[in-house]
């Protein structure tokens, strides 16, 4: 019987904790400044632009499904273990 009130309390606590974050514009800490403007840019980058990942950091995955079985090519690096 004690388990039921505890289970009902957990989602409420999770929702309260999720809602306690502040939403405001990102700024550098006091005494610090944003990185210098990139060469060729007309204005400094915003915090959101600085946090965005470049495509090289998170490349898209290309999953190529095989439609039929194919013979595997010979792998020159597939060597037997050294005898010792």
C-alpha cells in the first residue's frame, strides 16, 4: 500500500525538476568574451551558431542495404595468426 503513493509521487517530482531550468539568452561568463570573429565574417557569431556542430563532427550515416548476396572481395589484410 505504501508503494502506490510513492509511484504517484515520482512523476510529479520529475516534472517539477524538469521545469525548474531557466530559459534566457546565452552569454559568456563575466570577464570573458566570445571567440574572435572568423575571417571573412561580417559580424561575430552568436552563441547558438558557436554551439552548432559542423558536418564533419556529426556526419550523416549512410546505410546501404544489400538487395542480393554478393561474393566478398579478397581482403589482403586478412592474414592467419603468426605461428609461435
